C-alpha cells in the first residue's frame, strides 16, 4: 500500500528549527517514495512567494529553497486560503505550482485512507 504524508507547517522564520524540520521530513518522505502534500500556514505562508525561501537561514540545515523545489517537483504544495488573505497574498503572487486552498481541502486530504498527517 502506498503511503501518503500530509505535513502542515505553521512556523516560518519565527521558529526556524520547527519550520526546517517540517520541510526536511516532507522531502525525506518524498525521497522514500511517499506521496507528500505540504501545507503552508501561519508564518510559513510567506514561503509561497518567489524568493522568500532564499531569505530563510538555519545553520546545519538543508537550504529551504532546495527543499521547496523538491516538494514542488514531486509532491503538492498548498497555501492556506485564510493565511494568504491575512497577508495580502493572491493567486498571482505565488510561486508556480503552489495552490491556494482551505480547511475543507485539508480535511479531505487527511481523512483519506492510508494518510498520516503531521503538524509542525
């Protein structure tokens, strides 16, 4: 049975270790063959914008732009609708491949058979 991992990232530059862990776990699962969906919520919403991941720095961590690129190439990246609206981010502002969706879509993903959800 194929496994699916849904990772919700609530942290950004405000909690860099937690943020980096979420991206690292998501890309590691992707590399291991899992289907991966990463949700950008809270302060991680800013990483849906071009160039913002490049501003993130954490010593001894994989570069966030590389992790985000891997997730965009092999998984799904979603920006929370409300989080985007609170930050004035619209569909035309985000990196190509990032979708904007809300709680109903998140709940649908995590309630499917064979899904593991993690929140960071």
